[in-house]
C-alpha cells in the first residue's frame, strides 16, 4: 500500500470532476464508487437499478468544500489531492476503504471538523482511492489556518504500514528499509544546503549504494571490523571519525574520488547508529544501545577499536586489515571499576579484560554474567538491549492497532 500527494489547488471543482467523473483521465474511467465524505453533501453518483451510474453531479460537494476554503484568503494551496493504492491482486471492500481514508487523514492532521471526500477507482490493476481534502482548519478561533503538511510523507508512510498490518495486506517496504537510489526531496535539498559545491548524480549514488549494500549483507550479524573490511573489499573506503575518548562517532565513505557521510548516502542504513544500533554516550563514556532497529553489525570496543582507528588515521588497504595489530583501546572506567569492585542497581559494573560494562536499564547482574569474558559479556549486554528494543516495538505496534480500531469500530485485528 502506497500513498502520494498529487497537487495543491485553490478550489475543488476540477479535482472533484477528475475523481468522480474521470474528466482529464488519460483513459476511460467507468468503475468509480463513492467511499465516504466528511460533509453534508454525500454521494454525488446516482445509480440505476442495474447499479450503473446514470448521473454524476459534484455541484453540492464543490459548493460546500469551497465555502470552507473561502474562509482563508491568505493562501492558494487550500486543497490537497491524495491517492492511496494497493498492489496488484489485492482489494478491499468499500467499508474498509473508508477506514483506510479516515485513519490516513487523521495521521496527516485532519480532524472531525475537516471537510473531504473520497472515491474508489477499480479501473486499473491497482485498486486505489482518490481523496480531495480541504486544508483549511474549520475553526474561527484558530483563524482558519491551513493544516500543516510538515513531514506529511513520513506520517503517511507510517499510516500505510499500520493499515497493512491491520488488514493483513502485503507490506510495502518503506524507503528507509530499501537501498533505492531515490534521494527524495528533503535529502536532495539537504545535500544542496550542506555541500553546495558537490554535484550529486544518481549513477554515483547507485554505484556506491550497491557496493555498500553488499558490504552490509556480508557483515550482518558480525563485527564492525568485518564491516569495515567488507567495505574495502567492495571498493569503498570507510572513514571513521573518532572522539577524544577514542570511540567512533561518525562514518563517511569514499568511492571514485568522492567522499560523503553515511547520513547523506543513506541516513537510515549507513550511519553508525543505523549500522550498529549503538551510539556513544558522553556521560557513560561508552557505546550505548539506541533503542532503534539496526543492520545487526555490533561494535565491541576491545575487538573493533584497532580497525576503527586504522580507518580514522588513513585510507586502509586490504593488507592493512590483514596486518592489524592488537592496538590497545582507550577505556574509560569508573573509579569503582578501577578498584575491581562491583556496584549494584543502575551503576552495576563488571570488569572484564579491561572493559567496564554497566548493566542496561538497571537490571541486576547475575553471578554468572559477572564471570563472562570481555567479548561475550558485551555481546550479552547487546542482546539484553535488543530485548528492550523488541519490547518497545511491540508496545508501539499494539498502540497503533488500538488507534486503528477506533476508526470504524472494527474489533478484529486482521493482521
């Protein structure tokens, strides 16, 4: 299930005729059904005994929607046209489409006083609905301002994922979950703003993303050192930014003489937090779980510091990785840990191979856990962190499902 915002308009008439009568379509539109309207005017399609349309009159809808829009004379972007489309071979009945529309518009900021209408088109291989919504807030106390469209694409995508799970539809990967070459409007504007001298072309982005995708796939479930080495094996130079405490805090990539940060190549997959699910905590002076999903590449400071330091000092070769020595990792430990003691509660510390590892979320450390070696001890911490992440994601999903059931009064989760 995907969504798109087609265009803004100053009035409703042309779009109403487009979505209900097919005016302006490049092909004949005959299989159209009214889904719902939040307005006094309702279904503009009059049907005969055989169920076929005999008259389509959108005048009442147009008059009512434009009447609200006219209360705001400060903008000519008073109407938004949205489309929600299903993949081939998937269909929903009209009653469920109404739930989809109401949930989607609520996610975009439309409320019970907003005015909109929606029509279902069954004329293509992809069943889809058109929505025309008046963006003027129907409230004089708020000055009839426009509903904000800030971040509406991401909010709409989140709603799509909720609806797919609720109705048991095929889940469409979001851009953040793919290696697509499209930068998107926001990312492209960000590149222009931050690197005005850098000329970005899709072919370069495609080439470096393809190579980095291979490196990530080869390293998933493995170490950060392995990822750095796999980057090099795929022809990409990883460049690590280290902080004064000797921990990695940023990563960039070089390819064909160009260098760009992971956040600009693919912020959702190629930054340090996106790769490892970890981020440096200045208060704890160590890497901590972010609580977000990642590519499953884990950073262990004792194990991975030599490779990270190598990529911070210069552009490494494959031979450099093979010849990595046991460079000592600078470790910041508490005074209690330096004296060999163990604390309890939120400040529990286990001293293992020179590394101080505090427990996560205040969970007490068991005696067996305190005896773990450095590597396995840190892995245990990571596993515990992942457990909390899973619990948080499950809670968020349950909350979304409760919200969805509020629209239309459906009591059964079809996911």
